[in-house]
C-alpha cells in the first residue's frame, strides 16, 4: 500500500505518496544547489508561531536556479499539478519553499493557512526519512483550534522516505493537521526500525491562494 497504517480507504485518495519521486543523482543536484543558500543562515530555535523548532527556511527562485535544477523543480511541479482534480496550471505554483530541519527538530501539528496558499500542498523529502502525522481537527477555527488527541484510530502516520513526494488533498488538506515528528514525539505506530532521526531538507510546493 502507498500509504501508512491508520488510513481508511475513504481517505486514501486524499493522500498521494510517491516513494521514489527523484533519483539519487537528482537529490545530490538539489542539495548541492540548496546547501550554499542554507549555509548563510543559522538554525532557529523556534518559529514565531511555535510550529517549527530547530530549522532554517528559504524560498527557491526557479529563475535564479541553474537550468538542471530548474528542470527537476519544473518536473516535480508538473507532477503535483497533474495529481489534483482541478488540474491547476503550472503558472499557479508559487516558488518552492525549503525547510531545513535539524536532527532534533520537529514541525508541530498545524493546518496551512488559506491566506498563504490554495488547495495544493506537496513536499519532497531530501537527506533522510521522517514520519508525518495527520490528525483530524474537531474545530478548524484559527482562534479556537481544538484537536482530537492522537490514538491509533484517529491519527494517520505516513513514513516520508528520502526522495519521496507526498501530496495532501481535499479533506486531508483542510480538515486534518499535519506534523513532522521529532525525537521528542511519541509515535502511535512503531517506525523506529525504519529510520534514525537525522537532518532533513524538504521542498514544499504550494499554489496561489
């Protein structure tokens, strides 16, 4: 199955997961381009909204990237567009957002605001494997958010392998929080034999609001 334990058949179509979206050579190409940009920044202890810890983040401008990097990013963006029912034009995709997560970092449960992006939310994993948890919200009001406590029945845990691409659609995009677990988080399902916590770079694709 392309999805992890805990997801029902009705939700499966809302999570697209491609295990090997890029080759090892393409991963090296992307990392070699991104690393010098990230090296100009230092790891932040926490985000202003408390969502991310031990991270760096930058925006990739395709027009300022080498042609081979631009070609990989374009192919991924095209693949993302094709997997959404409304088939958005490539021009609607925003410049990719890069998050460098330290080995001890994590991303807490949140729903990406509709103020900053449309229905598309996709992520490419580089350098290492992590687990993404999806959890249904009881109340989606931004000023009074209450979530269901995580159990094996309420939480979906998707292993995000190195070089994999995930896409959240429909109900998983808007009605479920998503988080990237860190070493301080308790996993509902046992994935500890799958990976060790290491530094992870992700490239996030969104479309215009």
